[in-house]
C-alpha cells in the first residue's frame, strides 16, 4: 500500500462521525511527534512498539486530524463550525520518540520518555518524567514539574512554581512569580532565578561546577555537602546570611552586603543572590 493510500485511509478513519477517536498508526524509527491543542489536556505515555496510539475525547462536531509523512507525525483538531470546543488527548508513543507538544488551555504531561522533549503551555501545568539529551519546558500561567531527566534541562514559568527532581545534567530553571525547588540534582552547571519566590537547591557541588541562585523577593537555601570545594559569593541588600558551619567572610561592599569566602580548595563557583531575602547554607 502506498503512503498516499495509507494517509487517505487514516483520514477516513479519524474523521468518521461520532464522539471520540481511537486509532493506532505504525511509525518508522526516528519519527517525531507534534501535538498542538487549543483547549484540553495532552497526556503522553510510552510503550515498546513502533506505533502511536491516539485516543481523544471530543464532541461530534469536532475531529482529530493526523498527518504522517514518514518523519513527523502531526496531530491537531478542527471543527466544522469555528474552533474546536476542546479535545483531551491520550497518546501512547515509542519510548524513544522525540516530542514537541503545545497547548493554550490545558495541562500537558509526559511519562517515561527517553527522547528529546519540548513543551509549551499558556494556561496549564506541565509535568514530565523522563527525557534525554535536551528537555525544554515552559508554561506562562502554570506550574512546571520535572524529574528523571538525563541531559540538559531548561524549565521555566512566568506565574508558577518550577520543581525539579532527580536530574543528571545541566539545569536552567527560571520563573517570575513562584518558587524554584531543585532536589537530587547531579550537575556541574546550575542556574536558578526568580523574582518573587524562594530558591532551594539540594544536590552535588562538583569541583569544576558553576552554580548561580538568584531571587529578588525571597530566600535562597543551598545544601553544601561535607567535602565541598567552592568559592562562594553572597549578595543581599536587606536580608541575612546564615550558615550551618563556620565560614570566614571577606570583601564587604559599601552598599548592602556582598562578601565571599572559600570552602575547601575553592574550585567550584557558587553565586548566591537575594535582594530582600535571607541566604542560608545548610548541611544535607
């Protein structure tokens, strides 16, 4: 059967009248999935098959459109009258498939992927477990939660919290109005910033690592394991500095409080900033 005939048969199946869609498409290795949804949730699960199952709940006037040219599998919704009312997707994909997901009104979640992941949400939460190489997550109005990444992670929100657990690789976490929580991190390159919120870091501090935690209105708490070697720079204007272990401070500035000190041989670089909050160093 030719590709044109296959796509024609698939279109007829997906566009059949009725409420809901449930269809499975065989895909080649290396195929990338793209799902764009205006309203409704997107849930992505994984399995050990070279096929994609698309389950969708929608009204009888809406339909799910699936296009596949051998490289990218595209899923979207349309309606006979205006914009679709809302479609909730459950998509089951090969475990290593790369994912590009976006939504306006609805949550997006991925569980168990070992591929690259890119997610954009406007008014919804983002939750991911897994991901390799590069994982990029962003929500404007929702929270971002991620765990199990092995590779570079870029997680950001505008008006939500960013929570990162069990990540091995570079970490860049950012929000404007919310906390940034980094736990069980194994990385030599970490950057976490927020304007209105706290920052917490629990993880390794590599001898050649660079770590920057910065907030304007909030506290910074960093766990420093025994045996750490780091040069620490602390900057705060109206907050306090506390440490679970003794340190020798140097380099006070004329305005506010800016100083530095060395732990061990001082090989790693730690930059901790809070304009109106406290900075704390704690032991595990």
